C-alpha cells in the first residue's frame, strides 16, 4: 500500500492541489524492473507511493521501497522497506509464492511454500466520520495452483492464484 500520513493541518480558503497517485507494477524475472506507485499530494503534504512487489520464481526477486514496502518473491526475495511514519515493510519470499506487501499499520507476511503471504493492515482513521482502515498492503500471489495471500484491511487487494490446469 501507499504511505498514509496522519495529523492535523490548518487549511486556508482557496484552491488546493489534490493528486491521488496510481498503483505500481510488480517486478518480474531476475532482472525485471517494476515501478512503484505514484505519490499522493494534498496541498503541501505528500504521501509516498507504495513499493512494487517481486513476482516470479526464477530466483529471489526483491520488493522495492515505498510508502509501504513491496513483498519479496522467489526463494529469499527481500522485502522492500516502508517510509518512516507512513508505512511498513513487505514480507520476505521464503517459499515460491510472493510475500505480502506492507501496510500503513503492519508489516506484510512472508510467503510459505507455494502460498502467497498476506498484505499488512492499514491504519484506522475517522476522517470520514466512521472509523475505517486506510493503506492496506496487497497480498502476494501463489505458485502452482495453491493460495494467494489476502489483502490487508484498508484497500489491499488479494494475491492472484496461478492455475496450472490446462484444457477443459
């Protein structure tokens, strides 16, 4: 998940710049290049985009650093780090599945065997009037038709499940 900033801000009347950053793309293959999510901006406050997770089992693929870190994949894929006061690191690629991405409130979990790791939960805020989670990390994808990781509370998507079944 992208970084989440909390606090109090005095806002003066007038036009404000608001930009909601786009999501990133995972890193594939041992020399793959992923892209982090874009930063989100409100006036003078910037929250860092989320780190891309590693994908593939051609070796250890490290997650990238971001607001919350991307999960590593393959055997021993290292987690990306989160940005201080915005988010946490992703998990480590212990098995063949992808590890979960870090959330704004909790570290992503490691992959296990062929299963993907779970994304870390976001942080709770009542800015909308109800207390809800924001900035959940994405679940890691699986390998060999097993189980993708769950997304963290606050917007993290579930990891994909790769089907090895062919034919009808």
